[in-house]
C-alpha cells in the first residue's frame, strides 16, 4: 500500500516554506522559486485532500489486525 | 428449681451464637440502613451501626473486607450491606458482620464521588503536569463509547462534516452497568497497545448519576490519566462532572463538543492553506520585485560607468576642435584676403594702366616702354598702349 499523502505533514511543510520565504533573507530567487513551486503543489494537494475526504471508520479489532499484519508498526 | 439448669453467661452467649450461626437465613443477607456511630479504627476495621426509623443494629467490617471497599463509610450514608448475623460473645451483643457494602442513593453517591476525587487528587491522577496537549490534526481519532448510544452518532456526524480527512477507530464498550468500567479500561489499553489513535474521545450521552457512574470508577480514572494517547472526556451534559473528566487531558461538555475539540474544522484548514498560498505568492513576488529593482540599479550603474560617455565627450571635444580650427582658418583667410585687397588697391593706384584711362598712353618699342625720345628713330614702329587697347604707330619725325 503506497504511503498516502499526509495532510498533517503537508500543511506543516507548507507553514515551513511560507516561513522561510517570508523571513529568510539569504534565499536566492532560484531557491525561492523552487520553494514556491513545492509550496504551490503542496497547497493544491492539501486542497484536494480536503475536498475529496470522507471520514473513515475502522473498528478496533480491525485496527488491531492491521497492526499485527504490519508487524506491530503503528501507521 | 433444683433440676433447673443454671447456665453461665458465656454458655448462654455461645448457645445463642450457635443458633444464629446455624440459621442459613442469617448467613448471607442484604441489609439496608443508614450508617451512624461510625468509627474507622486504626487497625482498618470499621465499627458502626445501621439504623432505620424503627431500630438499630451494631455492625462491623473487618479490615480484610474494608480495604476493598470503594468508599469510606460516613455517618448519614445510606447503604446496602451484605453479610451475616452473629453474636459477639464478650458483649453479648448480636451484630452484623459486613462482607461488602454499597452506597445507596444520589446523596451517598455524591459523598463517594467527593471522597474518590479527594483520594485521586492526592495520588496525582488529576495533576496538570501529566496533562497532554490535544493534537490539532490527528490522523486517527479513537472513540470509546457505546455502539448503540446517541454519543457515537453525534461524534461521527460532526467529524464527517468538520474533519473528514481523519479516521475514526471505534471501540464499542459498555458504558453503564456492572463491567462497564472494566470494558472501557480494556478499550483504553487496546488503543494504547497498538498506538491506534492520536487522540481518544471517551464518553457517553446524558443520563442519571447512576447511569454515568461507571465514569467515576477510580481505576478507569487512573487508566485515563495513564493513557499515552491524549484523552478527551465527554460524559453526559454540560453540568455533569465525573472523575474521568478530571483525569482526562481535556474535558468536553458533551460528546458533540468533544468531536469539535478533537480536530480542526476543514473550513478553517482550507482558509489556512489559502493564507499560505497568498503569503508564499506575496513573498516570492516581493523577492522578484527586489531582484528586478537590483537589476535596474545595476543597469543604471553600468550606464553611468559606460565608455559611451567618454566617447561622446571625445566626440564633442573633437567637434569643438574642428570648429575652432575652421574658425581660425577662416579668420586667417579673411585676413589674407583683406591684405590682398589692400595690396591690389595699392598696386592699382600705382599701375600705369590707371594713368592710361586718364588720357595717357604708353609707347612701347620691342615690348619695352619707351621712356626717352632718344630711344626712337624715324621710321620705327611703336605700340601705343591705351587702357582699352593699343595702336601701332610709325615715327615720322623726332624732335628734341
């Protein structure tokens, strides 16, 4: 199962990018543009996630079975 | 009277005790009454009386039993006690030996609640220092509640609407009746065991104090406090407080409110993403603007320091030199021309040709001017030069 895009890490990275774009005076235009491109993609992915999301409901027994199957590694 | 049997006090008491002990009806009975004259002995035994409006009976609960009691008996508390009736031979008092005891009625529950709260407080179960922050963006939300209650429906409704990017890990449990607390403790352990959630909602909908009582179980409160996953308690209504509420990392007034506290709203998240988009764009635009400005400055600087200016300068100097040179040359020419004119005028004044126009003429012989009559012989041909022409003349006579 491919690791799904994590909204939380996405929005955290977005915050980081915005922060360095706003406050890092050392950035070259090239670096800034590269960061901006990454940020724009992330924002689009986050937006998409928000629009398409549907609450998933898992029973604890299923969660335990998945946990066993994944060799005791929590997602 | 002789054959009348005389008993000692001890014999009587032993006899009556044996009668009481032998009566199976008295071996295991439930007795309800109000506690009075309660003494908590240092040994751990509890001595008290149980009374109702019609009577009173002494009661004792030995430490081995009393230590398992979930509350401390107090005067005025109504209880249901389970135990046996026997006789304390030394006092000749028949009394009730209590094995177990439950408080009865809301008033008593309140007393128990307060006592447990005090006890857990001193244990540090409610301490602020062990409270954990609630994550803002949980991937998984553990929900521990009844599979049939309104609480589950409310929680799922709200999370579907506000936080559909999450996943609910549902633990169906019993929330009231015997075994409820154990069932919830088990669910907490299972979720923690697989680290199955980033935050847990533990709760149920409203009910009477008895209905909510499982949430005042001291072991459940300890399990809530010990949970490595942050717990939001949501028991009953706004006004209901349970020990779980104090032990949890956050108390929600209702299950719906718990669902709102457990995660952000996607509307605000969408707004946040939008904010980041705008802020990023503004920052990059500003940087691009700065770069453009810098570029302009460099270009200006380049222009200022360009050799073009020197070239222009040189060209200008060259032009000026040329015009000065021309002017000088013209002056020179003018002067010379003037001098020439003057010379010509002077020359003209001296010229014999001018004299000729006044009626004089020049006699020439052999191309040379004849200045004396002696140069002439009779018969010579001479040229007479006039201002506008000449004539050849022959000398016919000479006189001196």
